[in-house]
C-alpha cells in the first residue's frame, strides 16, 4: 500500500431507538465523556493512521456537522454527505465513492454508533490474500440480541449460519477492496451485504473474518447508552467532570457519574450511575439513580429520577421518559 485508506463512517439514520435523546441530536453526535461518539471514532481511526474521512448524515445533520467541525483530529480532512433520502448501508457509499477510492486499494467502513479498538493493520493483512474482497471485524461467537453471521475456515459465509458454519457477530467495522465501490447503485438505496457483498461472493470472491476479543461498545438506545458510559466510567475511576462542570461539596456520588461540560449538581443531591449532558442541572436535595439528563434539562429541588431520561421539550418544560429495561444490552 502506498497510503493509508480513507474511512467511511455511517452516521445517517433516524435514531428512533435512541429517542428521546436523539430527538434533536443525531446518535453519533451524542456526548461520551467529553467527546461525541463520532469524535471518538475519528480519533481512534486517526490513531491507526487514517487521515481522510467521509461521513454521511440524515436526521439532525447539523449536529453531525458540529461534531465533525469541532473534533476532526489535526492533520485530517473530512467531507460530510447529507442524504435527502436514507440510502442504507450500501447506497451510503455512492456519493463518497470517489473520495474513498482515491486514497488506497482498500477503504475502512465503520458504524457511527460503535466503539472498538480498530485493528487496521490486522484487518488489512487479513484482507489482502488473492480474491479477498475485504475483512470483517467479528466476535467469534453469537451475541444475544444480534443476528449471527456464518463463518467457515475464517471466511464469512452469509448472514445466517448453515450446517458446518461457526456462529459469529459482525461488530460494525471492516475494510473492503475499493472495487466494491464500483458495484454500488448510484440512484437508489442498497444494502451493503445483500446487494453488494453477497453477489460478489457468489462470483468467487472471499471475505475474511478477523476475530476480535477487545472492547466493543454499541450505543443503540438510551439504556444501552447508559450502560456503555457506565462501563467506560468503571475503567477510569467512576467519575467524569467536563469543562466547567460543578459538583457541590455536599453532593453524594455513587457508582459511575458523568457530568459533562457546564452541567451542575447542587447541594445535598445524591446521584448514582447517572449521566448529566451539557448544561444539565440537578438542583438541591434531589435523588437520582440510573438516569440520563439531556442537554439543558433541569431537575427541580427535591426531585426524584430513577431509570429515566429527563429532557427539555420545545416549550422549555421538562419531560420524563422511562428507560426500558429491554433496551439494556
């Protein structure tokens, strides 16, 4: 290879499962301990040597633009492709194809709601054998709540397991040969696997699967968001304080608590396993457990919040939305 590949980050979608957090903020633009989810993906890939990015957007595209403008790593360039119609995982590649193809023989594909320690060199090594279309990053086992894919002899066989296959889970990160971009329909939505990958495998191409045992955090719903942030907090001491965050000395914090930039916890409040997004306020004497306070929200003095999202509505009032236990995975 003469240069590092470009990366396509799939950040379009409606964010329906993440509602109400994604009502005005696209899921990849949500804050995760001082950086947006998108910013963390950009930084991780830049650490691996990627310098050119394509990012698509649909719902709340301005929040994706803001995250991209604020968090693009130094020395990198990026182009945002706003979709008027959702183009799905294959069609999303149509407009960025020239940018992705000009960098190197391969390009990176990364879901915008997923954090992994992206092993670029290992994926490229797995992809470069003759007749290899690319390489997927996979968990070498089925994962509850996810559709298993089939593997055999280290190769992807399909979106379902057949007799003799090993069950695995695609982790939303891959590298592909740039020739795949020539198969993307330019004028309609298409699926990465059903419309692009599987027809090429039927013609004799192979797709490698690289087993991965590292951290894999997928942010799919408010419950999943809370669980993933708590898992990250657990690895760094249980507390995150963003720029300008304030916690009163008499407040009590237990478990994991994230206080994003300019958020405040006032006197006498007790919080456990909770995330305050930018500008959120927990007033005096509140009790909060396993909750998320959306940007600019405020829990009034003496308030109680448990297993719920607090979000400000269009008129400035506060709405409480329960976090469904079924969304915790």
